[in-house]
C-alpha cells in the first residue's frame, strides 16, 4: 500500500486518504496492512528516509541518453541548453497549481477502476478515450477530493471513495492503488523545497508544446512522506519523476513518478505511475481546474508485474448534506 505524504494522515476507519495496496489478488481480511505509526517524531521519520534512500541514484542526475532509456516517454525530447529557465517554470507552474486549488475545497467525480492484473494482460486498454467505461475487471466509485491548507499553509489533499449509493466502500473492495492523483502537489510552491529539479528541455505532448522538468524528492526533507505498506511492515516512499508543463499556460499536462530507490526488503522492485490531466470546468464556482483524467500504475512486487488503471469523469463541487431526525416519541 501507499500513503501519500502530500495529504494529511488517513482516516483508518474509511481506509481512505491515499492508500495503495500491494497488487495481486485482493488482500484477504486476515492480512490487514500495518499503517504507519502517527506517533513517530519528525526526526525519526527523516532518519528512516536517510537510512533507506541515502545511496539512491536519481535518474535526474543521469546523462540525457541514459535518462531517455530509463523513461522512454522522453524519446522526442529536445534537450535544454542550460538550466536558466528552470526557476521561472517552477514559479509559474506553482501559481497555476496553487491558486485555483485554494478556491475549490471539495470536489467529487466518477471513478472507474480497472483492477490490477498481470501486465501482459493489461497492455491493451479496454476503455480508449476519456469517457467512463466499465468492463468485467472494472468497478465504479464516487471519488471525493478534499482540499485544504495545513498549519504551515501548504495545500493538503485527502481522497475518499464511496460506493455509487454513497455508502462506505468495504475494505475488501478498496482499489489496490490509491493516492497518485495528488502527485502534482510535488510542484506546489509549498512543497518544492522537498525536491531537486532539473530542466530537461521541450517536448510536444498530444500536440501541445511543453516544458519538461525532472524531480527527485530529497531523503530527510519530508516530514510526512508517502508509505509503502504491506501486511508485514511499511517503509517511507520517496519519489522521482518527470513533469510535462504546458508552455501556453504553465499547467501540468502529465506526470510520471517512480520509486526513488527499489525497496526490496518489502518486495517492491519497481513502481511507476503516469497521471494525465485535462481542463475541468467547475461551473458552481466559475472556475477551471486541471485535474487528473486517468492514472496508470505499474508495479513489480515479489517479482510479479501488474497494472491498474483509474479514470475520472464528471468532476463537480461536492456538497455533503445532513438533516436532524427527531424521535417522534419525544
């Protein structure tokens, strides 16, 4: 499982808030994952990050030819001459990210999850296009995204799911992969100090010119990192990746994330997530946001490669209603 540190701590009652289960058949109830201990001090968390990732070699530091081999999506990249544009790209991307999100505290969408399956069986997308598609290996949820400011003013995201009838999702039905939809917060102005960045150059994505920026989270810099969770333990999860940022408006078009270092002691040899974004009109707020439209997660755990896909549609403002029902006997 994964618990993404860009969000506040989870509600364990709902098994919500950015958790990712180990791929494979659904985790049996006897294998309830061990959640990170909330009592751990910041110093302890940072020390564990350094212990696990101090010798990591981010692909951000590799020569461009090697980086293209590690990330084939960069094949058409036009290399940057220098790092001069990086500061401005990061600053303008943060503005386009932080300001709209701060105006939209609650969102809900429809989510279709194609269950994790062996990679060789999942390479063909059964649901091409952006619309919802439900097949034999898919399930539907209401996907709720709550956005707020933390004590240090950084943006925090919490994700929840309910069944289509609004009831809580049983733990046995929770998707294996959760939390990746918030990966773009690595580029938030409040979070940028937690990562190294490198400007790679320019590339067209779906005909849209983009700036391409690599990033790698810094061991010991995260107070609330993500966690890789398994029934027998958990370890902090630090990420590296690539962001494609529109040249027209500095909005994030696509993000790819990878583990900063494989965590073989709990069986994780690899994990790659690709998040696609699109413009969404929130009519109730007269607001346009760029939000995740699709997430593909490929994992290699205990030597088995599996893929899970998430698709999001019909984003809108989330409103929770309640009513008081009086006891007629009183």
